[in-house]
C-alpha cells in the first residue's frame, strides 16, 4: 500500500513538531496529576502514573472529535483498528 503525503518538507516538519509538542503536553499533564495523586494518597510516583494513563487516554479517545468534526475538510483519525 502506498501512502501519498501532501505538503512540502517544511510543512511536514512543522506538523511533526506540533505533534511532538502535543505529546509532551499530554505526558506532562499525566505527570502533574500523578504528583498530586501521589501526595494525596501516598502513592509512589510511577504507580500513580500507571493508574492515571488509561483513564486519561480513554477520556481523550473519541470516534468523533469535536474540533476536527467542526472542520469538514479534516477526516476523523484512524488510530483505532
């Protein structure tokens, strides 16, 4: 299967950097919550991270994302199989 990539190299670099920044923000959110939960419930930091990652991913996973659904030229993400 061949995938056609639209855009210039510069546009793709910007898109990759934006995706990396979003990932860092997501990881930092879970990490911050783990610090708070660890302090509140006296949990080790890695355990708090492990307990939080699935609910946070579940909360953010959706088949109809609101922001993308409001722009008809974007298709929904196909991350789910």
